[in-house]
C-alpha cells in the first residue's frame, strides 16, 4: 500500500512499514514543516493514505475534501515503548486492506471508519 506518514508518525513505524513492503513517504524526510493543508494535498495528489496522530486532520478532511483514492488513518492509541512502536503500528495497519477512501480512527480494541466524500 501507499502511505504518507505525518511528521508526528514514529520513524520506527515508518521503517517497519517499509520493511513489510509498503511504499511510505515520510513528511520528516520529504518536506518537514509542511502545513496540514499541504500534507492533505500531497496525500491526495500522490494517492497515499495519510498516517497521523493529529486529530485536526479529521475536520480538514471533510471541510476541504480529500481524494477518494487516498484516505486517512488517525491513531488514538497510547504510545507503546519505543522498542515496540514500529511493529505495533505496522501490525494494526496490516489488520485491514480497506483503508483507502475512508477516514479511519484506530483505537485500542476497535477501528471506526467513515467514507470520505468526493471534493466539491
């Protein structure tokens, strides 16, 4: 899958996803300091699913509109120890294949998904 990891997404998780064969663009490497709007635009233009811990993306996604070919996964989880963060987040992502086209919230014990609407 194609992902865009926000600046707040742990580097160890980016490495774990890459090791699992995913195409991950990380804002820390590609364009540090990007605004939320720029991050959403990059996700849409490059057809990537945004990985973030920033809950502000939920409002932005529905206000601005996000491409149906991308998606957003918001993690609302306690941060695991650094030694486990990469594998834990990568395994939660691997649980599903239908992230595209949804705003998803990953919490302890559940995943909530809402279909994104086409930009107007």
